[in-house]
């Protein structure tokens, strides 16, 4: 029973952080940082909805910035998985 639990624990808590080159705690910090930024952008969207003259580009600018940051992280994870599985092709 220990083996399956260890495997489940690894899939849930350590596999993905390792894919992006982080420890669990580092990944937690990064995810929470993005989460708090999204909360701030959510507030700005509500303010803008109620008062269109405020926060005109705050949300779109913030989402573009975050998308660039997250896109790079996703590409690194994908490339690492492909390399580790032996199907790495830099031309993909």
C-alpha cells in the first residue's frame, strides 16, 4: 500500500514542480504570487466595469504580462518532459 500512496503523492505534489525546475515550496510561492496578482486584476476589472474611466488598461496589460511569464514556464516544462522522455526535437 505504501508504493501506490507514494506514487500518488509524487503525482500530486512533486512531479509538476520538478517539471518546471522548482521545489514544492518554490512552486507554491510562484503559484500564489500569480494568484494574488489575478485577485488584484479581478478587483481592477470590477472597478473598471462600474467606472469605465478608471483602470482602462490595467487588466489587459496585466494579463498580457502574466501570459508572457507563464508561457515561458510552460514551454520550459514541455521541453523538459520531451527531453526526459527521449522524444526531444528542437524543431518542434
